[in-house]
């Protein structure tokens, strides 16, 4: 498919809305565990949460999904969304928090350009918690093109960030 239109390079994803089965359960996960702020609630059916005081990064709602089962793993829909942590130390902090709360991970990886921790929320929406490496450290092939890969993430080394 070709197009004569390209989205502006400065465009950003402003927020996402997730259908959830249980709003309070989702708020416990996103706010109590991951540390988002609940900015506002719309009755018992929706909440708007953010990192900092932005109007919202994530909308959680039960408008069409209250008490429903998660989508099948093999069905279409959201695979995951990614949360970019500003520093490697911040990623280490959330990893330690997940460990302390015995929250299950679905994977961890070093992709060359970023280090990532994968998990699912209570409704099986996938999350990638990651920190990006500086562009000058990105692996490149012989042509100078970025060469991403998937290797095990050294979790012990990640946790060593907390010793500083």
C-alpha cells in the first residue's frame, strides 16, 4: 500500500482507553501498583488516570465490558501498549515493585534500542514497561541501519541501578 500522505513526525499518541471488566480492580492495578494518579472518575463506569497531572494518559471504562471475560489470546485487539520510563533507574524501581508484590511477568527483553518488561493487567491487556537507550548506543548493521534484536534482559544488572 502506498500513500502520498504521511502523518507528521511530531504526532504523538495522547492517550488510550481500555475496556475493563471491573473498574476498581483496574484502578488498584494502575494506581496502587503502577503508580498512576486518578485524575477523575465518571460515576462507577469510567476513570481517567495519568502520570503527573496530564488530563489523562489512560481511560478505563466498563461501558461495554462490565463483568465480562478477557478477549481470547488468539483474537484480534490490543497486543500491548508501551510505557516509556525516563531512566533505567525508574525501570529498575518498577521492576522491584512488581517483584515485591509478586506480580507475574509475561516476559523481559533487551531489544538493543530499549530494555523491556512485559506483563498483563487484570483484564489481560498487555503492557510493555521500558526505557530507551540513547540513539548513539543503538546497534547498527554494516549499512548503518538500526538492528533491533531480542535477548534476555539482565535483571540483576537492572536492579543494580537501585544501589546508586
